[in-house]
C-alpha cells in the first residue's frame, strides 16, 4: 500500500504486493500561516501548565509498505509562517512564590515546507524540490513570570525550519534526489523570566534554514544526491532572566544548511552540495540573581554534514561553500551562586563521515570546503557576588572535516 497525505492534497493509491506505484504532489503557499496562543495565569496554578504550538506552510507525508514506489514532491512557499506562544503570570498578591505551573512546558514550532516518507520492505525512488521565498519563518516562546515560581521543571523551546525533509527505509533501498532553496529568514526566539525555581530549567532556541535527514535500520541501503542553497539570515536566541534559580540552562543553535544521514546496514552513498550565503547568528543569555548551576551554550554553523554507516560501504562526495559568516555569543550575568558553564562554538563548514571498522569498511570520501565569511565565537561572563566556579570555552573554526572508521555491528 502507498499512502500519501498532504496539506493541499490527499492521495490514496491501492497497490498489489511488489508492484510499482507512482505519486506526484505539488503544493503552493501564497497566504500567511499564523498560530498564536496566550495564557494568562492569574495568581497561581499548582498543576501542569503546557502549551504546544505549530505552524506549517506545506506538509506532505507518505510511505510505501511491501510495494515499490516512485514519489515526486514539489513544494513552494512564498508567504510568512509564524507560531507564537505566550504564558504570562499575574501575581496580584505580595507572595512571590505562587506557582505558575508544576511543571511548565512550552514548545513552539514553525516550518515553511515539510516533507517525509517511510519505505518498509520495499524500494523508494524519491525526487524533491523545496523552495521558500517568503520573508520569514518565525517561532516565539515567551514565558513571563517575574513574580511567580516554577516548582518542578521549567522548559521552553522554539524551533524554526524553512525547508524540512526526512526519509526512513527498512529492508529496502532508498534512491533520493533533492533540491532545497531558501531566501527566507529563519528566526527562533525563546525568552523566560522566572522569579523562583527550586528545580531544573531549560530554555532552548533552534533555527535551521534547510534540513535534510535520512535513516535506515540494519537492512536498508541509501543513495542521495542533495543540493542546498540558502541566502537569508538564520537566527536563534535563548534568554533567561531569573531571580533564584537552582539549575538553569539556555541553549541557542543556528544552522543554515544541515544534512544528517545515518545508516545501520547496507550501502550508503551521498553526493552533497551546500551553499550558505545568508548570515548565521546564535545567542544564549542567562541573568540570575541567585543560582546553583548556570549553563549557557550557543552553536552556529554555516554548512553541516553528517554521513555515517555502521556497515561496510560509504561513498561520499561533498562540497561546502560558506559565504555568509557565522556569529555566536554566550553571555552569563550572575550575582551570588555556585557553578557556571559558558560555551560558544562557531563553524563555517563542518563535515563528519564514518563507516564500520569491524566490517572491513569500504570507505571513500571526497570533501571540498571553502569558507569566505567571518567566523566568530564570543563568551562574556560577569559575576558580582560570591561563586564557586566559572568555566568558559570559545571555539571558532572556518572548515572542519572529520572522517574515520569506527564502531561495529
């Protein structure tokens, strides 16, 4: 059976076992897509406070089981895609330890073009064209409780992806050709203000322009031809303002072009061309009057490639060109506390490939990396009171390539 669902079209195609089926999907988005949620918590809430928001421009999801399939997908987005989640604590009394939620979870996601396909006990030949020309894809997670407490686990997350594609194959073969192009800004923003929290707090922001991922288990084989072009800003910012925070973390991650392919058995072949033109910014910020542990980390990458096989064969031919520059900043400002850990990592191009050493690997890799933009990593720490330890690291690398044989099965 082949089943494909899409935002603008739904196709169900009956098939006999081991037959060859063909599916074509064309999607176009010209009107803005927006979702907004606002929660006003007046005085106190001692139960769960949870908000989940998602905005997607075009979405196509499909699969084939015990029947071979040929799938062609074209997605064009020329409008804005926005998701916003806001949680406000309104403490009208004088007690600043009234609960905003126990726990508090807020997750916001925004995607212009989404595509996925799963092949089970069969082969799939897939061709993909994703194009985004809208102004922005934006996700905002906003938690404001300057006079409230989170007693058990505070988590906030904002995720943006302009073009997203994910494939999976089991006991079959995946042959894929993909073209992803974006002139759209990808902006993810998470902000939290909490007066008191005797628990773990994690606030993250992740922004990606083009993402391409594929996975197979121990009976799958994959062959990919991937082209990614990006020419607009990619920005992630996670910020926390705390009164008394026992354990608090802020993490920002920005990647212009990302390819992540993992294979647990069979052949893996990847031809990849990535070009980053738009700037990449990643920022993480924590301010705490009192703290137990503060962890502030930010990562920014122009072009990222991961291709790994826990079997014999890897054939890789990759070209990465980074022109847009990468800026990464982590900032911590604390008064009285214990331990703080601050890190910033920036890469123009980053590539990783591996195969199984115990399988007598057949490993052939060609990597061409060119970085023409500035790559900056900055950490900034200010402590005004007593503390136990401060650990800081900053890393800026124009081109990074790691290739090795490792692991087993």
